[in-house]
C-alpha cells in the first residue's frame, strides 16, 4: 500500500525517530541534510548505492581521485555558493580547457580564435566572423526545423560537421536531423584566443576530491548505504515525519502517467603504467564511428604527479530503469508528462522533491546546491 501525505492531511508521527528521511545522498540530499541538522533536526540519509555523494563520488585509484561518474568541474558566478563549498573543502585553480579530436586532428574548445586558426588558418576576429557568416549564408533555409539546421545557422558547416554532429548524435543516440532545435539554443563562439570553457568567475576542483565535500556536509549525520527506498518504502517512511526525495519522480508515483525518458552513460576506467597519457583532462571524440564521446584523464584535475594514470572512456547509452539516469530528455512529450507528476508533487505536504531526477531538470553542481539552499530557506520559513 502506497503512502502519500497531502496538504490537507499533514501527518506528524509522534514515534518517528527522525525529522527527515533523505532519499539519495547526492548534492541536493547532502546540502538539505546538513542545513536541517544545523537547525537541530534529526536526519537519516539513505542511498541505494554503496557510497555516498551521488554522481560526484570519487574512487581513489593509484593515488588519483577518479570521477567515477564522469568529469565534474565546479564553476559558478555566485560568490555565496563558492564560499559555501569552500567552507567544507578548499578548491584548486583548475581551468577547464577541453580538446576535440576529429580524424586525428586536435581542436581547442570552446569555439574560439585558436579553433578558427586550426580550422582555417585565420588570425583575426574579422576573418573568422566572415568565414562563419559565409557558411551560414550559403546554408540558409528559413526557420531551422531540427538540430542540424539550427547548429549550421549558428556556426556554419565546418564547425558543425567536425565538432558538433558526431558528438551530439552519439550523446543523444539519434540523428541530428531527428533532434529538436531546443537542444542547441545557442553555441558559444568567442573571437578571442581563450580556451577557458566556462565564463564563470569561480572554477575549480576540491583538493582531495569531491568526497571531502560530501563527507563534510554529512558529518555527524546518520547515513545508511545499500538501501533501496522502493524495496522498503513503508517501513522507511514510518521512520521520519517528512521525506526529502531526490530520486526519479515518476518512480515515486509508480509510473502512474508513464515513464519519463533519460539518457544513460557507461564508463570504462583503464590504468596506464605511465605518468601522462593524453596531456589534458578532457578530450572529446567528435566522430560518429568512435563509440565514446570523450576520454577523461583524472590526474590533471588536481595537477597530479603520480607514476601511473587513470583514463576513463564515456559511452552514452539508451536508458532503462535498470540503468542510472543521467540526462533528462526535456522535449515536449516528456515535459508534458513531467508536469503531471509535478502537479501531484505540489499536493504533498510531507514530501520535499529536489534535485535533477526529482525535478526532471539538468542541473550543474552549483545550481543543485543553490536549489537546495533555496528550498531549505523556504521550507524552514513556513
């Protein structure tokens, strides 16, 4: 029997052991639990995985902090959030400057004057702008009807076919002409020689890895790992007065309206008996026939000098309920479906929904932390 608590029937359980049961120990759950505990509330955090931290968790391999679920680079313009995370662990000065590999040629990302010189040997912004505009003008076809037309209308054909098309089709598992335009609302084009991927004022990696951040947030809070909420839902619900749910919102409601769609990822980690494998933390592989989208050499996130190195290949996959959900597919069909679940969630009085899966929204790390802090502020002011 399912248990849902609605606004007009809020239930306080006099024998509850905890004020909050936090389902999921990713950044949203960690921040909420920390802030609740700071206010004197009793929290139990559970996670179905055998580690805390969600997708920011790191494994230590050969003395290297390996980002187990893909590259996580913290960046924000919000000084308050930057100071918040640095209060738990000091961040380094890492700057994300990925490369793209297309048919053995390397190009700087994001698209900037270095990229344009590598493509066309142009040296001035005027030359680069003229080259891109000429390609756009040659391919004008009215209002873009799909991702391919949208991308070409923004950056022309050379950048699209070499650096966007293959990567995007692998990422989404569909041909670009079958993908909607909204996926690429804009493409960053810089007419400066600047390889810094993010424009944000603050950027870095926790010194010692993200586990230091999540351990700091969860210090003194009871955490139980390897616990699947949906296998023992009623007993777990009975432990706390309120639930903080960070899992898949459609699963919470037993897929009442149907399943939301996601993209998943698979990772292959390899240890190499050498100090430096690719010379950069992230290299994108933009050819369609190469099955992975990027390789990540983790030691470069923390300027490592270890004798060995660990490199991860990242493979996009179709999602099913047995796989981890990474990217929501926010097209019209899924958005309409999510809004039905959101309407149900807004009727709940004893359940707080938050995070990427519960809100069916792709968040960067600073956005998740900001969302959790905002939800905490609203919740405890009621």
